[in-house]
C-alpha cells in the first residue's frame, strides 16, 4: 500500500442562501504538520478558515478511517454554522490564523515511522526508565539485555555537565532492533512487523537529526 492510499477523503459543499454563494471544503494535510482544514470561499476568495491540528500524521488504514470521520464531523459543524446565518458568518468572523504547533518530541517522531514497533527508553547508563518495560525487554531479548551496558558504550561519552553521549543509531538486528542515542538518553527501537521497503536506519537517523 502506497502513502497516497492513506490520504483521507475530503469533503466539498456549495451553500447558496439568497444572493450569497459559499464553497466549503474540508481536507487533511500532513505538511508542515498534520491537520484538518475547512476553508470557506466566496467568489474564489477565502473568507474563513478553521483548522484543527492532529497529534500525528496518518500511517495506517485505521487512522485514515478515524480522520475521515473527523473530517465529516468538522465539515458538518461548519455547514451548520453557515446555515444559521451565512451573512453574519462571512462578515463577523476573520480568517483564522493557525497556531504554530509545538515541535514534536523525539518519541513522537520515532513513533511516526511506518510499521508496528515498540520503543524502550533508557538513561545513559543503560537503566530502563520503566521497570515493567525492563522486565518485558529482558524476557523477549535476553541476550541483548545481558550485553546492553556494553552496547551503549558504542556511543562515546561527551565531556560536560552530566552524562552525555554522542547521538546516533546502532543496528543490533537488521529491520528488527536498533539502539538509539539522543545524547541525553537512549532508546531501543523494536520493529515487530517491518516494511522491507523502508530503510529503518535512515528513518531513525532522520528522526534524531530533527532534534
């Protein structure tokens, strides 16, 4: 399945009330950040824009279906507002200026990588920040768990305040298990169902490079 197959279907309506004609269009976009936007146009000019940010871009069919439901709901809400008074809607409401979203965290960027995966977070000494995740990792990756403290030494300590390491990506098992360093903390990225069309090492490096 290509990424184009995961683009949610938008909605378009033409509203005519007396001498007023408005075109209402609601659609999804993932750049520069994922969002649903409803644009209201009069004679080809945008007179109102309603924008709702999404937590993450669409990467699965299930997420596509959920976003399409949100598109239908937002489109219907705007049509209802116009139906109650199209002239007032156009005259009284200025075009909205979307707020700039907060930068995505490293975990958010990593979890946006396509495919089914798990993320285990560690400190720079190799200690899991969650005891339950430590138990789960030890159970599923016993050999790696035993050598984890040696593996993290691949990322050399950087002089300065606190324990800081070089950032980067280390491939433990191709298309399955990767060790990541952000400089101030570590992650183990486990791919449960890999997409062999994706270069995971490149995708993980790109996620860290955005820091």
